[in-house]
């Protein structure tokens, strides 16, 4: 999957008290009312144009970073923990989730982002509410003992303060992002996810694609933390998704594609097959069905929607280059099938194309 063009760097504006006794929040609040700034968190501001020009997943990472700046003691949970570790999510989370130690504080709070007296944001730009969740007990631990341990300040799993923000272009919170280690974040939430979402996370975790931790999730990590799968149902769900996952996958679109192949009974392909091209170059493809000489390529289309591709090329140059690459692959006598996010949302369309090309059902 192609990467998006990196947005211009920016910094949050943080309210502070001046030496003369005045407070900068007064000036910043006026800018919010004029529509120049947004209040992301209490005392944390951002130019309105920076927020509205960002993609939704970028807004989510902005919101995570702002929350960590305003509340450095909070520990991210659920999808927020996975995002903080840099793992890809097929859908942008609907809320910012943090752990809490007392049951009466759990629940969802109103979004923090404020436009003041300026025009409200469009529906697709709305802020993310805050969701406080109680950490689940370990297998075999009584819930009342678990809550008592949380109230007394004991952490069942050491938390990791990450030293950098979730993306290079985001501001770095003063205390980093507080999040449990990768195995804890994955095992406590992946069992609740759909097959496509869970496999996308596990593929990236096993590949070591989390840019924050730089840590690959191993079988040994899972065994050491399997007590976090505190019910047989969650244990079975995780084992199923783990068996479907593959560290060779390189994008969430590839992960979702493989889940579709499995659910529709298609033969599992080889991943990341490399071909020697007639001109002496090489081409690595997403999927390869050797018995029927079919190549499958997932195309996220991001590179065609920007002014430039991931290497700085113009969009039309990227299209031409991809076309030449496909022609050279076909010159080897293989069939090339390409699909996009829209095809994954309507899998029967994709399955029909692959079956017509000769891809067999699993034996």
C-alpha cells in the first residue's frame, strides 16, 4: 500500500502564564472565536486549517498527541494503544480510549475539541470523545481483587513511556505516550476485533511495522502474556486470528484481502513473490498463485490521489510506471489481477475475478 505524502510539520500552541501575571489562553481563546484556532484539549490549541486539511487518521493521531500533552499520566487503551504503538487500523477509531482505575470513572465523555463562537466543524471533521475503560483482570484473578490492586496503584503490566510522537510530523508530548507494552496492547484488544481488523494488526505487529516501538511480536511474547486472554472465548478468538496472520504481509489492504480469501475458501497465495523482469530488473508482487500463474496486487490508490507519489513523482508518472511494470510481468506469461479498497468492501466482486482467472478453491 502506498504511503501518503508527509504533511508539513507543526506545533501545538500551549497556554501558559506570563511573568506579568497575564495568561496566554485569553489571546488564544479569542483566536478560537475568530475561527483561526481550535481548542484540542484544555490549554492545547491548533490552527484550524491544520486540522481540517488533515486526513481523518491524521486527526486521530493529533488528538492522541494533544491528550498526552494535556494529561501525561493517562495510559492509552484499546484501539488508542494500538495506534500509539504505530500499528495500522482499517478504520479510524471513534474515540480516544484510556485506562482508569475506578469503575465509577469508566464511560464516555464529551469531545474536548472546541470551536468557540466560530462556525462548527463539518460532520466528517468532528472531534473524538474520550472513553475511559477499566483494564480487564488476568485469567484466574477475582474482579474485586483486580480492582483493589488498581485502586492501590499497582500496575499489573509495566507501562512503557514512548519517547516520540506517533508520527515524525507530529509534536512530541513532554512525557511521551503512556501505553502498555506491545504484547499487552495486542492481547487485550485484538480478540474483540473483526477478522480483517485483527489480522491487519497482527500482521503489522509480527512484521515489526509499529514505528514507535520497533518491536516485532513473537510467539514467545504471546505465550508469556497469554494470561491476559482471560476467557476461553477470547483465547479461541485470538488463536484463530494469529493463525490467519502472516509477518510477510506489508499493508492492511493485503491483510484484509487474505481474510477474504480464507472466508470465501480460496487457495492461500504466496506473499511477496519476486520476479526477474525481461529488462533485467525485478518486481515483487503482493500475491502469487503459482499453480495457475496468477499475480494479485492490492492498490490503495493513495499514490494516484496526491499531487506526487511516495517517491515525489507526479501522479501521472506513477500510473505510467505501474502500467509498464504490469506489462513486463504479463510478458512472463502471468495473469495480473489488481484490486482496490472498493473491491474489498464488496468481496464477491473480487472473488469472481480471481476465480475467472483460474485461482482454485482450497483443497
